[in-house]
């Protein structure tokens, strides 16, 4: 009869372990769905989309209400295939956005896309003010919190599960006693064994070679993972956000005022470097715009820093003879062995700034959005489709090939050999 008691207890322990593991897995699934969706949205979507405003593509808030999930799965994986197949909704969107096809994401699984849609739904259901605040603080919020409703549901499920376990344990104990009583068997008193001291437990553990080996193996595994992750992330500065000498707000200039990126960073369109604008570019506007209405008639402190650096008197509008450079802190740094040409990506490939720099129009203070690792660049090159139609670069390349076919002469200059970036970093 004692074996029945032991069996019933083992059943209860198994149920507890099984339910606990399932609850942990369920809670992790819920949490990871929102977190994974947020991470994928930032990585894949923010270069062309925002939740509450149109960027390159439409605002994504409420997209689950406008389109069926099955349609969205196909569209996100390969919109161009749907357009080619003549899907009416796909063709309509394609024409609405000047026949600019959405980038295909065949590497995303159905679960990845569902996580992105779950994140969009969760963020879209938040009040507009809260969503705007979250967008403004995008540089600080690196992880997404699980909604209160989800947390409450998980806690309620855990409480109900433990109540069920307690009831089952009580029923099994009662049935065991009734069975023993019916059989006329008296319940044996369990011998009370004194609990060993801590020192005795340690000695017993050290004598057990299997346990010691298992613990050492786990420690080596954990330390190896930590060391590997540390080495893997060496030189990766994702999220780097230094304090600049002037608090320039991209959210105000590029977002609210919608100033083109190339107005300040003209080099991105025609040279290797995007270039930091000189203060005379700032003065094109701030010779007149001084934001006095926000500071009780005084000049904005940040605009005053520009005047101070230029030794400029805003009252007399006269420049002095003691200007000083503004010592901006570089945020995006590539190793010396890497060559990156802004013009080749912006002018030739037609890539938007947000592809690498993230939602720059929403950043109060700029931070490094992408990891800028070799793997990240290679994945982008694998996914980005080359648009060669009407592109002067490829037109010249094709013309050079035709010239070679005819036995003509093609110089390095024809293939871009006179560009400064070919020799000068």
C-alpha cells in the first residue's frame, strides 16, 4: 500500500513539473512575441513605415483591420510576386505609391510576421499621446513591455493551475487513506530523519563525482557562452548615444519641419561621406529663427551656442574675429578595413537614410540604430533588389559592355575611375 502512496506523490510531482514548464513556456511565448515583433519591426520596417504617420509607405496602425492575415503574410514575403500575379489589392497599392514596389522579405517566417503584426496591433491600440511619447523616446526604450492585460492573464492562469494542483493532491491523499482503511491496513508512521547540516551536505556533494562533474560542466558552458558573446560584440556600438555640444533635434528638423536630409548632409548624395554641415548652413534659418517665444523673449540656449561658436552678434548681425569650431562627437564609426560610399547607396541604389540610420525623423537625440556589422551589411545586400532601369550608373555600365563586345576601347574613367572615393578615403 505504501507503493500506492509513493506512486500518487510521484504523479502529483510530475503534474506540478509539467504544468510549471507549460506555464513558463506560455509566458515566455507571450513575452517573446511582442519583443520579437518590436525588434523585427525596427530592423525591417522602420526604414519605410511608421505606426501613426506615412513615411515612404503607409502608416501601419490598424493594418490587421484593413487586410486579412493570410494576405499580409504573402504581401510581406513577396509583394512583387502578388503584383505580377495580378492580385487586385496588390496592384492598387502598387499604383497608389507611384509603382514603387515594397522590398521582399522571404527570410521572414510566418511566425516572424505574426509577431510583427502583434506588435503593430498592440502599439496601435495604445492612446495617441502614449504612442507619440513612445516614438519620441525611441532612442531610450530598447525593449518593449508586455501589455498589462497579457500579464494579468498569465498571472490568473498560474493561480488557477496551482489551485487545480492542490485539489488533485488533496483528492489523491484522501483516496489513498480510504483505500488503506478499507483494506484494514494501518498507516505506517514515517521515520523522522534528522536533516543533515550544511557542512555535511557540502561534504556529501563533493564526494559525488557525477554531481561535481555536472556542475563544472554547466559552469564551463555558461562561461563559454558569456565569453563568446563578449567577443562577438566587440566593436559593435549599437545604441551608442553620446551627448553632443549642441542638442540638435532631428525630430524637430527632419520630423516636424520635414527638412530634407540632403539639405544638411549634402555629401550623402554625391560623395563617400555624408558630411557634418558647417554652421553657415544652420545660419540660413537661424539668422532669423531664434525661438524667442519659448524662452520669455530670450534666444534659445542651443541657438545661442551657434552664435557663440561663430562669434556672431544677433542684435547687430555682425560676425566677430574669434570663431570656434563645434566639436561634434561622431556616432557611426566603421573599422578602417571597411569602405562605405554614401553616394553609391543613396544616389545609385536609391536607399532611404532610414534603412541604416533608423527612424531618424523621430529621434530627439541621434543614436546608432543598426549594428553595422559585416553580417548586417551582407544580409542587406542579399535582400536589396537592384533597380537598374533608368539608372545612369548601370546605363553607362551596359554601354561599356556593348562597347567591349564591338571591340571598342573602354577606359577606367568610363567605369567611374575619376570618382574621388576610388582613391581617397
